[in-house]
C-alpha cells in the first residue's frame, strides 16, 4: 500500500484536489461568506483582507463590491458542470461515430473522417456566436456547443482501435455464432475502446474548462451577472493594473483545476493504458 | 517512397474538405445574424433595410446566393468586405504574414526548448531536473492563454516596462505573444519527447548501440532521438496547424494584427464575405500543414506505408 501510494502520489493528489473542489462547488451556498451577486458600492475594489471584521472579503471585492471568494466558489459550480456535461455529450457521440466508421469501413469511414476534418477546420467561435444568436445565451446552449464540437478525438481514437480489433478471432467467432452488426459493435467492440476513451475524456475535460473560460472571457459564455472564472477574468481586464486580486484568484482557480485534471489524466494513462495516446491532449484555444 | 496514387488521393480528400467547409460556413454564418441591421443606423426605415439587402444580394434564397458566390470564387473573387469595403481575400492575405510570423517563432521556440529539455528529462529520469521540467511543462499546458497573456503584460509591459503590451512592427512587439504561445507548445513538446525517449531508451537497439561501445551522445542523438521524431513531428504539425488557423485569443490579447483576430471581428460584425475568405484561407493552411506532416513521415521513416493511420 505504501509503495502504491508513493508511486501514484501525484495521481492521488490530483484526485484529492478534484474531490475537494467538487464538494466546495456542491456546498457553495453554505461555504460562501456572501451572496455571489450581492453588490455593495461602498466596498468597491477592496484588496484582500483589508476590510476589518472577521475576514470579510478574504480575496477582496470587484468593481461592483461583490465578494471575489464567493464568486469563485459559485463559479466552480458552473465551470465543473459545463465541463462534465460537455464531455458526457462529446464522448458517446465521438465513440459512436468512430465505431460505426471503422466497423463498416470504406465509404462510410471516408465520409465520416472527412466530416471530422471539416469539424476540425471549422472556426469554433463561429459556431458559438451562431448558437448564441439563434438560441440565446445560456449554460445549456454552451454545453451543447462544447459537446457537439468536441467529438473528433474520441472518433479518431476508437476508429484506430477498432481497425486492429475487427480482424481478430473473437469478432469472427461472434459473427459465426450469429451475432448481428449492432451486437458486435456494442457488446464486443465498445468495451475494448472504453479504456483509452476514459484517458482522452480526462484530458478533454481539462480542455473544455479552458475553452469555456475563453468563451466567457469573450462574453460568449455564461452571461453576467452569473459568475464563471472566465467572465471574472474578462471583467478584470480594465482593472489589471489597479486590482491584481481580480485576475490572480480566478486564474489560479482555473489553473488549479486544469492542472489537477491533467495530473489525473497522466496517472490514468499510466495505469490504464501504457501505450501513450499521442493525440490524447486535445488542442487548447490559443 | 511516396506513391503518387497516395498523394492524389490525399489531394482529392483535401478538396472535399475545403468545399465542405465552405458550404458549412456559408450556411452557418447566415444563420448567425443579419449584417444589414448592423450596417445601418438603428433608426433606419424598413425600405432602407430592404434596399440594402437587395443591393448586397441577401434578399435571394440561400442556394441562389451560394451559386453566385461559387461563380465568383471560380474567378478568384471572394467578394467585398462589408465593413472595410475592400476585397475580402486581399484583406486576409494582408494579415497572413503577421500570423505566419507569430506561428513560426512560437513553434521554433517550442522546438528549440522543448526537444532538448525532453531529452534531458528522459535521460536524467526522476532527477530534480526532470521534476522541475515536467512541472513547468504541465503548468504551461494548464494555463488559459489569455491569462498567461494578461500576466505577461502586467509584469513585463506595465510593471517592468520592458516590452510593448500590444501592437506589432518591431521584434520587441513579438516577444510577449511568442512567449505566451510558446509556453503552451513547449509544454506539449517537452512532455511528448520525454515520454517517447524513455520508451525508446528501453529498446534493444539502444542497448546494442551501447554494447558496441558508441559514445553516449552518439547513442542518444543518432539512435534514440531519431526514433522519437515521428510523434514529435505530428505534434509540431498539429500545433502549427492550430496556431496558423488563427491564434485568435493571443492575437486579441496582444492586439496582434493577424488572421485569427480578423476572423473573430468579422464574425462579430457578420461580415459574410470576409468570414468566408478568411475561413477558407485558414482551412487551406490547416490541411496543407497536415499533408506535409504526412509526407514527411515517409522521408523520415521509410517503413511507413501510406494509407495506414499515423502511429
């Protein structure tokens, strides 16, 4: 046990941080010292710990006198929810496409891989702008945008896995026993691609949180006054020189979360899938 | 070595993707909103709105608009930007050198720092060096680039006044955006090189090379490093592709006059012709980089047989 712990110290640390963050997000209403939308212009732009009285405004206040700590706690809810929900849409979608493409091969495969190429070359921001324009800005629509645009890595991965699997004897055996295509895909191929998909999904979760914060940074994500880490950073832009706490703390929240997820991803890759998945760490917005 | 049939097939696929992306963008940008409403003052009359729409051809059904667009594109005409009143393609090509410059400097930094750092980490595995390099690499990958950008500006432009915070023109303008982009890519390259190098160093041929009495540097660079170049080229290619495709966030934070920022502002202005031209130019670069990466495979590793997926 001690050896196990030592070898996987970082992985456990990452999981610990994420669990702590998830519970903080769930308990935000009880933990937050202030309501996240409460404005008080008397206490505008106060640096951390400068207002007297039992740790009021521990991380300072923003330009409207809102408590930065409370907003970060509530922001954790939205950021984690969007990240997890988007991965929960993208992963099944991508795996389904990948399985079907590689199982039927030829024209089906060609078609689906070209669609994947188009998706990759398509400007993500145009999709986000269009969905916001047509459906309106909301957390649900943001999840849809992130979900439907994130399927390509899963599709490519499960496709390349199935290419080596489908010629193997156990598939042949299943077929000669009378199993249909659907049964072979869902009962024999799907379980074999799940492990690498979990690894890719972990890195994708980290990536989605960064993408969400970048969108909110541009004002295309969650709308004010609801706090997300990205929108807090966006608001801080005009106060960069006068109020360092407005951009340091939300940024640190994103960094800690993404770092923890990446560490867990590395650990999962090491434990579950010794063959390194080259394309596992999707491409972050730059 | 490289079969012509393979190149032909890839070029055909590329053409399909480019036509596909043009069609999708043509349709989606029209869903996203009406440029005419943004171009006219808020109190414009219905007649004026209708007249401008007719003038620009936006009153026609989408398939007619698409047909006209295709006809013009066939002659090399991508239309006139609604916002700048200049030829759309020329506007994009005007911005292209800035984006290419930024992408190549950032990627060079990633290669020049990431490659030796990854090798060093692999060779001195679990040393202080290794842990420090991996921590920095992971950090680079986990920071949103706009945050890195804000931080670089606050420290090096505002507080220390070493470099300009935005704009372009001199080498000093290039430093901060390159640092932001390079930090991200260097992290990926370093981690990848280290992982591959550790794998390769355990192979039989490396042991054989050592047993032959070759010097350590010869073993490392002639035998080991060569064999981990393939995935490195893939990653550098992918990084180059996505950076050329518009480092929109970086370009916005540093007010860098590149294609990425142009696309984003054109999307927000519903500048249909400009979006169309810019997306196509970016897509062409993206697929060309991918094609070159695939072809480079054959040059570096003669065992690669085309048609199979990348390792």
